[in-house]
C-alpha cells in the first residue's frame, strides 16, 4: 500500500468517526435537554401530524426562508438540492450491485455540480455584496462556502481534466466500508476532493452545519399548539407542584 | 408641555416613505440607548444581587451554561444559525434605527459569541475564526444596550428557516444580567410591585374599589343601566384578570367598560380580584422562571379563594402569551375550573362566542365616525392563539370589530397577522428612558398606518394590548397622528353594544 492510501484511509476513517460521534452526541444533547415552556411560533399546528407536516415543509421547501427572501431562498434551495442529488449519485461508490435508480441519475452529475456551484456563488455574492449580510459574516462563514465550492469544483473538474479510474475509486471506497482496504490512485484532484470532504465531515459537528439536525429540534417549529388542552411540563417546570400544599415551584437557587 | 416639545425635537423621527425601505447600516447609531438600571432594593426583592457582583464575568458565563442546560430552545438556537441573513431586515428596531446590532442575528450574536467562546470547541480554540468573544465589560455594555432594544416580538422567528427566536435569547441575556446584579429598573420595579401589592401600578385594594365604584356611576350616567364592576365577589362564575392599565389609563379603560357591558348583556356573573389585579407578567421579559411562576400563582390563588369556575383574560398581548401558553404549566392543573370552557379564555373569545350565538345586539352606526384598522399585537399573533383553529387570533378580533363598526380596513398584508410589526414599546421597553428607541421602533407600524390613512381615511387604530395602546398614545404625535387615534377593541364594543330597552346615550 502506498503512503497516500494509508494516509487517506486513516483520514477518512477519522473524519467519519468524528462526524458520527459528534452528531450523535449533539442529537443526544438536543433530545435530552428539556424545553420547560411551550413556545411554538404561531399560528402553529394543533396536532402532532400537523407538526410533522410543518417540519417537513420547512425541511423540504424552506418555507420560512421563502417568506423572508426570495434570492436567498432560490440560491439556498438550488445549492441544497443539487448537493442532495450529488450525494445520492455518490451511492454508486458504496453499493454493489449498484441500485438501478443510482445508475439512472449518474448522467446528471455535471449539471448538479454546476447547479451547486451556482447556488453557492449566489449565496457568497449576497454575503459579500449585501451590507447587512456582510456585517454578520465571520471568517468561518466564508471558509465554509470556500470548502463547499472546493468540493463541488474539484469533483466537477475531475470529469474534465483528470478523469480517475472509476472502478479503482469504487474499489477504494467499497474497501473502506467493508474494511478490506484497497489502494487509492494518487490523482491530485481526487486527493483534493477527498481531503476537503474529510474536513467537511470533521467540521460538521463543530459548526453551524448543525442546523441540519437542529431544525428537527427547534421548539418554535416542532411544538404542538395545545397548551390549554394538555398540561405541558418538562425540566424545571416539571418540578412545579401546585396541588400538594406547595404553592411555588421552587426557589431561584433550585432551578434558576 | 414645553419639555415634551423639546423632547420631540431632539428625537430624529424616521422619515416615512411609501415603499418600505431597508436602511443602510449605521454602526453604533443606538449604542447610547440604555435604560436606567434597577436599584439595590428592587433587585433584592426579586431575588437578584443588589449590585454588580465582584466576579460577575464568571457568574455570567456559568449562568449562561446553566440556562442552556435547562432550555432546548437556547441550545438549538445557539448552534443552528447559519447567518443566512433572512432576519436582517425584519426587526422594527433595525428598520427604525439602522443600527446593525439591531438586526436579529447580530443581536443574537452578542450572546452567541460568548457561548461559543466558553462552551464550544471552535470558540475555545479558534475564537477569531468563528467570532467568539470573552465576557468583558465591553460585551456586558453591549448586552445592556442592545438586549434592551428587543421587544421580544418574535417577528424574526417567523422568517428564520430554523425558527430561531431572538426573544428567547434576549430573555436569557436579561436573566443573566439580572443574575449578576445588572437589572433594568422599569421592568424589575414593576415585577416587585406585583409581588408586593398585586399589580403593575401598585394600586392597593381600596383605590381599586374606588375606581370601580366610580366607573359604575359613570356608566350608569351614560347609559342608564346598572352595569356592575364587581371586585372580590366569592362564587362569581368568572374571574376576569386584566392588565391594571385597564383600571384608569386611556384608552384602556374603555375596554374594561366594554368587558363589563358584555358580561352584563350576557348575564354572566363575574368578578375582578384585588389579590390578582394584574394579568401582565413582566417576569417573562427578563426570563426569570421563579418570578414568572410567583407572579402567575396569584391568579391560581385568587381563583381558588373566590371559587370561580372560569378565568377570562382582558386585552393584553404578553399577558395572553403567559396565560395561554404558560399558565397551565406554571399554575395548573386547573381541575377546579369548568372544563367546558377554554382555560384560560381570552375576552375576545368570550365576546366573539356571544356574537356568534346572536346573544349580543349592536348599533354599528354609533361607530360611523370611525374608519377603523386593527393592529395585531405581537404576542397574540406569534406566541398564542384564540379559538379552535390556528389563526383565530387574527380572525376573532376582526370579527368583533366588524360586528360593531361599518368601516374597517386592514393595513398592508406584510404588516399584519403573523407578520405584524411591534408597536415599538413591548418587552419591557415602555419607559421614558427609552423614548428615542420607542419612537424609532414604531416607524414600520406608522408607515403601514400612514398608507391606510391616506388610502381609506382610517382614523382609528384598534388594539388588544395595554402596552400597544400606551405606546401608540405616546408615539402617534411624533408621526403627526393624533394621540387619541388608538382605542381598545372592547372600546368599540362598549360604544355599539345595546344593553336593553332603557338605554340612553349622551
């Protein structure tokens, strides 16, 4: 095995481990942190099914963002959905035999990558050109865009400048998930692509990319609007006892 | 009066334009805006340190950690912002002041930057990269200034793709500030009055009884009907809890008279309580759980003491949020009340239900001098509900207005319902030491109002919130509108309702 293969194999395992452990830890902390009061942003659904639909509309359609700003919505939606297509397309490298629908979407790769770059470019332009968004941006916001642009661009460029041996790449990636390691061909664009993906995976649980799991746990979106019908208690509010002679729910020191 | 004119000339009132304009950033434009801090005595009464504690940086950071542990909302909101900018042009205080720290995301970042520094990997090791900051005096000053330029109206939350609610963050920041000994005078003083006396105004029982007795006389003189304003009546069907401003402030008091007439016409016995003579609960504004519960529990005590079967809440925005969303949690369960009615019920729900059933008669022509628009209050619109369906908080008050007025026009769609603009005085900012902020923050609402004034000749703004009413009465003149242009929804009801054959009107 070459040095490149060893380094990349270890790097990608490390990245996957950080990603999975980090996200799991975050999801557990979101799930186990109580939400003591009802705070859905209203009008809100009055049933659990209604809430599932509301969350789905936010996750799938970015409905609130659509209400807020059509430009950000357009670029954001194009970016996320082309990235989703590309991720699905990459299942080619992990499935054997390859699922038929994964094969069917292989030809759209270039277009999806171009769309992803357009979406990212639009978002970056807004970040640079709109004074309000420039003001709220920190260096990490720009680096995140650079990272995503780098991943999309290196992936796209491979198809034109440095076409790798697909079969060999697939053998490498299958080797990773089946723990039968295979050599990685040292093509610069491929190495760049994989290195950037590894960085993205590592950064994910440490950064604003947490918006992905976060949206499912946002009480403003996922709470049912039924506080009069069903008494809601959680965390410090669960300690309140008004019926057994104890008038108050505790003291400042107890739960503030 | 001279002083007022002088004050008016000092504040640069935002210019209203036909098309809504988003200002260019003016960094630091409102950095000077700071409310008076709470004195030692007030702080102590609320269970907070009476002055800035010696190691306040550490105390503040620890408190922040505690609050995040106790609130999923805070934890998710602090992690999830992607700085997309959707909220940047949605805050009325930003639109009115152009100060970039009044953009919701920038306001959140005042706290998020500290959270990142002490509680995240990236902020601990790469503070410059992610904009993490140490808890310093400079940061605290920024907090004190800008977390008192948020009315916790939740408009930003409506547009955020993750529902991030700056109100939650601003409540946490104020909670932390109070906990290190830096409270805000106006809010904390009012909370201490409720603890001591039972209402925001510090109105004791005898004064309240006098006020209500004279109201009975006034209404008798005006209508010839014995409309009662009962206080502390045991065994009444309904306990009415209303903001204490309803007892004497204009135009709030017309609303209270309206409630009394509706109860009279419906033949439902009701009472006010001197123990729980306040619907308002300013503890929400400073995020203090224990004070929130302590203020609210007076209402449970009063309801049990008086043996009522229902609780109805008067016209007040944040009070309705607390009542609708929090009461069941904080002071429930309400197994001693009649489950056939919503607990609690909004006075608009009560009146609307009677109208629906044809139980009230109105002479709409009495209100023909008015061309009415309705101001949706933020906490009613975006933090609670009326009726059985989402959005009832929009349709029910409008249905009441239409039942008693012939001329009604809504303001522009992007400024009503869940997109309504705050009056500019909510969230514990309704104090004269923040007058400049209040005037400027009212600009987007005034802009929308100007449009319907010009297009439809609107001359009356109906509201269902004590804070909105007081704020409008104060700021309308700055925008060349008469201060008496604002009124209570139940003020309109009061005028038009027909109480019986013996009715006469002056």
